C-alpha cells in the first residue's frame, strides 16, 4: 500500500539562489582522511599527481568540489602552519592531540593548495585562535595571498610557489566552545574581534554553534557581527547518544528512524539561529555556514579514527539535509559535509590502492543540478509514519529553477517499508535518477562497488510520481 502525498510547487515564489558551496566539503588531519585516503606521497606506487591519489581526485572532480575546509576541525586549533612549509624532510613531527598518532606535516599549505587547484575548488582554511597569536593567523594569509615582494612572499617563492594562491574563506578558530579553547561566549567574542581585525582580504568566518546554545549565538551576533562575514553551525546526526552513537551497518528500523529524526532537527536549529541573526543583522550581511554536518556512528574496533561505513541511510540523510539547506538560502551560503574520505560520512572510502564511492557520493551527484539554482516555495502534505515512538514525515522534498531554466524536483521517501505516491501540481513528464536498494544498510564494498548506485527514473506525467521505499529521486520536469 503506497503512502499518498501531495506537493504544490509555487513557480513564482523564488528565494535567493542555492550557492554551489552548499555542496562543500571538509578535510581534517584525522584518521585516514588526509594521509592514505587522499595523500599517498609522490613516491607511492599508487598512481598520484604530486602525492595526491589520482583515483580519488578523479572521482571528486566528477562530482565537483566547490569548496574544501582544512586542516580541521579540532586539529586546526593545535596547528602551526609553519610546521607544514619548507623541505618536507625537515618538517617537525608532532603529536596529533585530538585524534592520535603522529602528524608528520608532510601535507602542509603548499600540498593542500595544490589539491585545491587539482580539484578546481576553493580553499577554506581554519585558523588557530585557540593556541596561536593573531599575528600567526594574519601571516598565514599573507604567505598564501601576498603578491608584493614581502619577506613572506619571498619565503613562499623559496618554497616553490611564485604566484599567490587564491584564498577566499578563513575560519577564526573552530568550536571555540570546546576543542577550540573551551571559551565562554563573551571571551570568544572579544578574542574573535581581536583576531578578525588583522585578517585582510578574506571572508572571515566566526566559530559558532554546535551545542544548541542560543546564548552563544546571541552574544557573538550582538558583539561580533561587525567583525565577521559568516557564522557557523556544526550539526551531527546520530541514532543514539554521544556515549554510544550507534552502528553504521546492521541497524534496525528504529535506528534508521532516529538517525533521520536527528537530521530533520537541523531545520529547527537553523531556524532558531536565523531568528537571532535576523535580530542583529537584519540586512542578512552575515552568512550562516553549516561547516560540519553529517552522521557520526561508532568506529568499528581496529578501524582508523572516525572511520565508518556509509549506507543508503546516509544517502537519504544527505538528501534530506540538502532539502533543508535549500529552504534557508537567505542565510545558508555554505555547508561542508564531515568528512570527505575515510572519516565520518565520507564520499569515498579507500583501502590501499582500492577505492569505492559511497551512497553519499551518489546523493551529492543526484543533487548536482541544484547548484546555482533558485529554490521555489513548496507546500507538501505528507502523512507521518511511526517507528516505535519516533514519528517522521514519509516524504521530504525541494524544488528549484536551474540557471538554464529547467524545473528541478527532489523527493525523498523516508519510509523504509512503503512506497509513496506523490501527486503534484506540475505538468509535463519527469526524468532523472533514483537512488535506492533492498536493505536499509545497503552499502558499496570493494567487491560490490555498485550495490547502491543511481538508476534512471522516468514518469510519463509529473502529476503523479512514484517513489520506492527508502529512496531519493531527483528529476527534471520536461514540459509537454
Ligand atoms: O569532524 C570531527 C570533529 O567534530 C571536528 O574535528 C570537530 O570540529 C567536531 O567536533
């Protein structure tokens, strides 16, 4: 028995465009996220370009990486950028205090900026406000961007880079409420203003909320809005709690529902932050960047730090998250999934020379036409379904007008057991792609890399669209 839903799209109620950077990424020196997953070194037998593995770079280029945040995360507030420049053989090894192991600093500024260029991406660097002085932050920016013949430009040249790099986004600390320095919001706000004063020519991103703390948002917006161009939200989704997160695979319908419920809660959190931002910045000059989001499950024994498998549940959660970002384009101008490779909700998993694309990768790929599109208002009447004491809407959606005029529709069936039929007010046919699988925890392995992969989707009439259970459908409406 199919669930019946109704969707009305208002073709004449556009919102600000969906910035491509909403489909952004985050790469931290953590586990096998950088070393092994992306970087194998120029001397590796794994094919690479100046150390960055070709298979992963090609896969990421195919999906398009509009922006990459680096080097943390928590790592950022214990990172001295000077450790990562100059002769690699002379770079100091340091303890990675947050994620364990030794940081060799083999990947530093030159290597990361090379990756940014290989991916045609934008760099978003996280500066260290937690344990380094403001001058260190300002000089990092000068080292990267200066064209004049300053001492730092000369040093950069000696280290092999003549032309300045393009650096657009710069984070003033990370999670200052926690691993970034355990600061009271009042103290953070003073410090933010001090550091931001010395940052020139970049979009200044203030470390924001990650704990559902309205007071921090209030204090930072009231005291620091003038010194920032963006404010951040970190929002992770997990089935259980921060002591026992829950398993990435082998979970039941209850865990499926709780994880998606947690993800849907991001909508309310963004609403709440926007209300406070609107009070202090009614012209909406300051953007909201959700610069860490995604699922966080328990790491299996013996796996590298924060490694987790990625299933159909993650793809459905990614789709719901994109729909939420599309609803808030007045403020949400960037979002960065945590993290790109081998860490948390990854796009790609690797083992030695093997690589596999995850269901989350395919969700990003399905939604690619939405980059730069103009969201359209929708009214969705979808019944709820219940799993234990968790209620979820059966269907979640978003609609937009692409820059080339195409009408785009994304529909997600959150119900793992029932198909859904969506009656719409649209005319014409629909064609696009669907992502689904037999089981809730279907995932891709090196042996079965196509277990979860997009398939073509077509409907003769866009007035009636059928969604398989637990699926993501993205279509273009083709006029008659
Ligand atoms: O993404 C993993 C960690 O989660 C980041 O380092 C930190 O910012 C957040 O708590």
